[in-house]
């Protein structure tokens, strides 16, 4: 339902459930009273192929809220799609994130391969408190910088 509103010389149109506030969400339209943008709903519906019911369950929304967001999306599709593409291009790809993380955290076996030591020497350094490590399941994880400070850069 469109509700025209007159404010000074400007005519604003509000779609029920949808709000736009330049100071919130970079001025992107969002669901009134929620912290969910129309773009987020559109992303899950159009790109990820979620059904409306799945979106309502996942975000705890009403059918009316989701349909209002989708109606707004289809009325402004090119603008919102462009915004989603811009957001996508600003994000690093998964491989670069994993490569960065994998370069920061190492296992004892990786340290032994990279530095001139054995994996038993790494475990001994952990036991003696010379090397900080955190256990994840059965695997010890060590920060590269800690290994480098103990055995020098490769």
C-alpha cells in the first residue's frame, strides 16, 4: 500500500513496512523496525534461491514484510542489483581470505616443513611453554609470527 506524504515542497511515497533513512544502512531501504535491508532480502531470494517461507523463518519476518521487500526490490531492481554487484566486487574472494588465514596459522607439521626443525621439536616447544599454541580438535594451531620469533624467518 503506497501512502503519499507531503513535506514542504517534497512528495514522499512510503511502501508499508519499508523505510529509508539516509543516516541508517548507507541510505538503503530497510524493513521498518528491523535491521534488515531490502537488498539482503533480495540477495537471499534472487541470488541464493531461497523461498519466501525460508526467508521469513530465517529472519523472523512476516510474509507481508518479505513481500513488501521483494515488491520494493522489483520496483527498483536495476539500482539494487547494481548495489549488490558493487558490494560483491568490494569483497575479497574466498581463496584469498583462506590463503591469508592459512599463512597466519600453521600446524606443527607445516612449521617443521618450513623451518629446519622436526615436528617433535615443535611439540616440545609447546610443552615447555616456549611456543604458544591452541588446540583445535586433535590439531595444534600456532601463529606463524610465534614460530618465526622462535626459529627465525624461513
